[in-house]
């Protein structure tokens, strides 16, 4: 596919570019094209850095590049020119062709490959390169999320233990506040929220100090003058604060002429006025009730007080309003003081947990994924070190490309901008080929929970544009709106949905209306909006004893919708319904079901699809402890540790490993008195075959369970009696991934904990480990069910959106407010926590909540945009009624409003008082007919070989090692019998000299030999040195073997190969090859030398015969000459060819 004009402009290699790419507009293609253009223009591959959002995106882009570069290597000039223009829009000349053909080899030669990686992977590599500068251990590792949760729980427990110490009064008080406000789950949620904001928390504590931070929070809330709420209420009830004259006048008139409502409040009011100011606090609520309703509104003076009082005192309404307003302000301050108190406790505990969490990570030399970003950010901003780091990187990175830039959070932008800070300054500003390229889409920013903010995408663009402009460097902002993914019908709906300003809020931050152009003009498309599935009428409450016997009603709205979708899919497949734009029948792999969250609906749908025999991949993410197969194995582990647990033992007996029948289990359990089920099994197993078999399996499971590590236990369990096969047979192949993950977790557990099975069970049940499935597994023709977040970047011909009535969640209790007064960092927001009480949301807390809710609503609508734009040809929209019925802010009603704006909309009856909306466009473009794959047969005959044992393989020849003979060698000379001539030492030294000296020029050999022999460690007299050198020199200058020790010879040459049926592997001491001959010699050190060839050991002759036979196969046209060098004498013995052939095991051809 050739580049469009806008894509070509976006991929320009010399310009800094910010691309706003709508869904399906080919941003990955543009990113790949830009990298190709940079490479073709001579940028070394190692100087490119491409940062992606996911590992899958990085792998896809790297594969695309390698595939393209690989194709370029073998194309003709004409085809290569066309391929280059098609891939990146460049018109190739001869130098560019030459560059294109070399790029693939250049990329393969890179030690680290192309730098296309996630920002976390880049930061990890950078920190590994500069660990000491970053204050890290050089051996640091990145820990898994499960380990991070475990360390966080450990830090929490240590803080709780510290709070019990007598000297930790502040920590104890803070913990008491939290304990009275939240349960354990909410406490963990609060700590996790603080860990997400750890960078901000560190900055705040570093700026103010912990105590100063808490003072700054009070200033921002406007309650810095009071220590607690009692002091505030006491000051509000002082005599000089109360309107005493008006209160006394009000009391007198109400006593004389007031109604019942007013008179009921007089006793408390009179008591308050008579009491001392310090005793009035207890009557505060009663005093407030005089002027405020229970909903904390000022009482309406139309009927309060009664008309007689108002007639007597015309200004009484003003009095009630003024005092009511004052009281409301006091109550607001009381609530803000409570928020300050909660914030004090949360930040104090959070800071302590963070300190221990960081200490534990440092002790184990591990980082979590957030640490990778934060540590890199600190490293690149550290005075004195950062310039040097950037200098070291500057020579290696000249172009930075950022994918999915809208999902980059502020800390990640900080890292990217630090990396490119010199691009527009100093010498770099004068270098033309240093650029930044970012591609993203504000409309698809859906990772706010990872602190991504689409406004940061716009701010980063403006900062880069300003720098580039000042450096007089080209900068382009390029919009991409031509969709290559979706048909016109789907895009018309998308444009219609977001046509309203309220719906488009948060999707268009700095440009006009949302409009898409369709590349697939004339292709058929369909959009359907199904009626909402109503919730069933409320049934009468069940008695407690009935609950265990009640099944989940089939009339549940979620279950009914799951049945409808599954049936709809089955009918399309049965009818072989066509996709007109593709001219083929629909397949299961064409279908993608997207949900906002994983709820019971997903389980209902998977179950129903399987019942209807529709291939389904299941959910894209699974909690491992929720999987039945894993629960079976964990039950076996619990039973192995405590067989007296009747319920657990019964679970194992009914499970696939034992598979006891219902009748046998009843017979075993019934009428056993007070005996445990285990005792009954032990007692009855000798007399009952089924019980005996069960007892044998249980004993095998329990064997060594209290002594072996968890990994060994579960490995043994998985292999016990074909347990894995039994689980697969009962539940299908989908259990394989959970079982493998359980073993991996057991192995990982043993790296950090004592290998206790009991502790592992506690650890895994507490950890909530998940399995993430690859959503794009090639070759699997299955219906996919995913969350919209998980489907980011994916697409499908047919998309179902079943839960469009779900509203956004806005339950975060950790908020941010702007600082007030004179502060060191006025731009640094303050963290506050208002506990679990929404009633405390007043003043700045309410404003912070509303801002957070507004951002959540914007992301909710952006998530809708992502969901709609996954569809290529068809889109089915549905929903079920829940406690929060659909309203104008739900996906369902936004889609409905958008559909009603479309022309030629059909309304089809879908049951009593139910209408289905359909928008459809026919196929207008001619499409070549595609042959659908053959349908899956109902029955397949097994091949005959499946049940037959494989034929016996021929026994491979045992490798022969001539250098290590099989037979008995002649006895070695004893090292203790060196005698006056030092034979043993002489043999070793001469062997070494014959190995080293041939590599030296002949005129340097004598000096080198004498230096070697004269070493003090050898202890040789000068005359012995001379004598041994002359003996070696005589061998080296032997006229018959002069080529063997010439400059072209080699020492210690390995030799391996097949000669006939024999596998030979050995090492030749010396080898030389000339034009017509091959010379080889083998040294025999410390062996008694024979007087002639006839007395040479057959083992040696066989060895040399094998060498000769192997070399003859390699060099059939050369003569092979062999010799033995006896270093004890020394003596060089030539071996005749006839003798070698006689002793060789290989017969000549």
C-alpha cells in the first residue's frame, strides 16, 4: 500500500513531526515508513530509538522492518524501486538501492538489534548501563507485579507493627484514624493509590517535609488556624461569635407565638445560651437544627417560623438566613478539618509504607515497573551526572520516534524530553538530522489509571514545536483521518455519535469536529442497536435454608443477553452468512466481543458459545486461582497437608485425579459417626476396591508433601497417574495455560521464600496472579472476548458491544488540590484523602472531585470511541438493565442518539414494545470471490500410525575418538623416573616447543626456545638448554617434513566426520596441506619409543589409520603422509601407507 500525501508528509525524515492519527489510519505504517526513510537516507540503525506502548507493538514493527529489509536484498532494480516507493514513498537512485540492499545485513549485525522497544525496556537498558550513577545495584532485576504486591503488603505489615511501639505515637494515632475509617481491603486500595502517586508524594515530602506538607494541606483547605474540629466549633459558639441579642429575641417570640417545630428546639437553645462556652460543643448539632434542615439546607422562611412570629419580627427571615449561612460555613470548615485529619493519617502511613517498600526493594536489588521510569527520570535530571549521561547517549541516538504518544504519562514525557534536550541546543541544533517524531490520538487516550493524560500530548507537542522553531528546524503537525479499517457505515456512526459537543468533550482538545474519511468506499457495512435486556422482576426473599439449593435464575439480564449473542453467532455460522466486502462466509475468528469490565457476563457467554459448539478463545485475562483445574491441584495440596479436612478430601475424591462416583462417596461418608472422612477411607479401603484405589492415589499425593518444595510437589502431582491428561480430558485444553502458570509461580515463589507448601498456598491465594493471553494468536479461528482496553490496537470484521449501559466508575478517594498561600512549589498539587464519606466533599474537595469526575467521563467517552472503531464491517450494540439504568451519559444512549442522526435508519420490531435500530449499506464495489476454508468435519478418523508404536530407530554409531584410543596404550614413563636425563620433563617441554615454534620465523626460533627453556621454573642447566634446543631444531629442519612445520602449518587441528558407518572425532597435533599432499604428525610424549615401525603399538597405528581415512575423504586428490613424533628421544617416525591400511577399521573404497 503506497503512502498517502499526508502519510508521506508525516514520514519525512528531516522534519520534526507530531501526527494526530485517528483510528485505523495506518499510524504503524507511517511509523515504519519513517524508519525506513531514515535508514535509506544513511542514518545508522543503531542511532534510531523507537518507543512503543506494548511489547506486541514493538515486535510487530520490528518484524515489519526486518521483513521489508529482507525482501529488498534480492529484488531487481526495477522491483526494488517499486518496493521502496510502495513502502515509504522514496524515489530510489543507485546509491539508495545499494544502501537498501545492505540494510538487512547491517541490522542483523547489530548486537542489540533495532532499538524498537517499550519505554520501560529502554529505561531498564539505560539503568543497566549506568547503575551506579542511578544509585542502583549493578545486578538489579525487575520484579513481577505479584512480587511488588507482596513487598507492599510486607511494608504495610511492618508499619502496622511499628505503630504499636510506645515511641511511635504519631504513627499509632494515624493508624487508629485509618482503622476507624476503612476496612483491610480499602486500606490496601489507599496504599496502592499512594504508590501510584509515589513520585508526587516524594516531591511533596522533599519540598515541604512531612510535617510541613500536612501544614500546606491545611492551608490549601483553609483550616490552618485550628488543631481540631472541637476548637473550631468552640470558637463558633463563643459569646462574641453568637448573635446573642437576636437569639434571645427569637426565644422570647417563639415561646409566646411560635409553632410546635420552633418550640421543640427551644430547650436546647436556651440550655446552650446558659452554658459556658466550653460546654456548648455538645449542643452544636441541636443549635444547627434551629437554622438548617437534615439535608443541611437553610430552612425556608415561608413557613418557618410561623406567621405570627414573622409578623411580630419582620427581620426574622434575614436573621435565619444570616446565621444559617454562618453555620453552613462553620460546618464546611469542620468537614474540611476532618479531611485534613484523614489526609494527615493517610500521608503519614503512606510515607512510612513507601519508605519501607523502597528499603525492601533496595535490599533485594529489585525495581518495579514504575521505578524504571522514575529512576531514569532522576538519572537524566541529576546535576553533574545527567550531562555526562546525555553525552554518552548523544552519539548513539539521533532520532527518537514515539508510538501511542497520547498514552504517555508526565514522567515518561520527562524521560523523552531529557533524552532529546540537546537536539535543539548547542552543536546539535546545527546538525540537520536530529528529529523527534510522535504519533498518537487524543481520542484514544484510555489509560488514565496509569496517569496518562491527553493534555500532556498537546503540551509536549507545543514544547517541542517551540524548541524546534527557535532552532530554526522544520516542525509539522499532521492529521490523519483517512481510515483504512472501517467501512462507511461504521464511520458514519462514529461521526454521528461524537457530533454533539457534550459527547465529544475530551476527544477534541484543540481542533474542530470529529470527521473520518473512508478508504473502503463502496464496501457493505452494518450497524445494529439491539433493545436493552430488562432486569427480571424482583422475587421474594429466600429463606436462609433455601439458598444452597437455589440455582442462578436463567432470567438474569446478563445471561439472557449472552444467550442471544451466542445464538446470533451460531445462526450466522450455520447459515454461512457472507461478508460481502470480503466475498466469503463468516468465520468464528472474524468475531470480537468487547466488554468494559470482566463480569459474570463473560462467563455466561463463554459457557453458551461452548454449548453451541462455537470455537471461543475465552477471556483474554484469567485469575489463576479462579480456574477449576488449578483449584483441583490446590485442593490436593491442602489435603496432603491436612487429610482430616473432610470437605477438602471430598473435593479431591470427586476430582479428576480420583474420580470417585457419587454413590461410592456417599457410601464412604454416610453413617461414619464422628470419624473423619480420611479415617473412614483408611478403615474401609481393604474391603472395597474403589476405596483401595482412592487410598493409593491419596497416599501418592501425600508422599513427601511436607518435605519437598512446592514446584516439585506440583510437578509430581501433574505427572501422577496422568493427572494432566485427566484434567484436560474433563475440562479441555484450555486448562494447559493455567497448569503451566501454576508451575511457573511455584518456581518463582521458591526464589524469594522458604520452599514451604503451606506458605505457597497462602501466598498464591493472597496474590491473585493472572494469565494474560495473546489476543492475536495466529492460526486460531476462535471468537475473542476482551476488554476494550485489552483490544487497543486490534480490529475485527464483526464486533459486539454488549455492556453499553454500564456507567463510568468514579470512586477514587485520593484527590489533588492546588496549594494556597506562599509555597516553595506552587505548581505542585497536594494530595488529600477524604476517607469513605462523600459528605466531606465540600469546598476545594468538591471541586477536586468534580474535576476528577469530569476527566473520568471524558475517558469513558474516549473508551467508547476506541470500542466503536475496532469494527471493520459490522457492529452490534446491546446492553442490559442494571441498578444504574441507562441514561444520557451511557454508551447506549450516546450510540442511540448518534444512530438517530443517520439517514435511512430502519426500525425493526424485536418483540413486544421492543425496537431494533439498523443502519446498513449494500456492497457497491466489485470484489473477487474468495474461497472459504473447508468447514470443520464433525468426525475425523485417526491415522493408523496414531495407535502404533514407532519403528525402532537404528542404533547410531558410537563416535570414535582416535586421540583417546579404546585399546590399552603402552605404559607411560613414570614422572618419578626422570633420572639423570630428565626424560619426563624433556618430553613435556619438547612437545610444547614443537607446538609454539613453528609459528615463529626461523631466525627467531632459537632465541625464543632458549628463553622458554631457561625459565627458572624449569631448572635446566645451560648445556641442557642448548642440547634440547638442538634436538627440537633437528626435527623442525627435517627435509622430509619441512612443510609440516612451515609457516602454513597448523597446530591442534580438530577433525570430525563420518567415515563409512563410523563417527570420528579427534585432534591432530600438527597438520600441513600443500598443493598435492597432506602432512600430519601426532606427538607421543612420555611413551617408550619403539625401535622400528613394526614395534609400534596397534592402538597408535589404528589412530593414525583413522586420521588418514578421514582426511582422504576430505582430500581425495591428495596424498596423505603420517608420522609419529616420539618426544622422549626425540625421533620422527614415518608410517608406511600399507601398515596404516592394515590397522585401520575402515576398508578402502
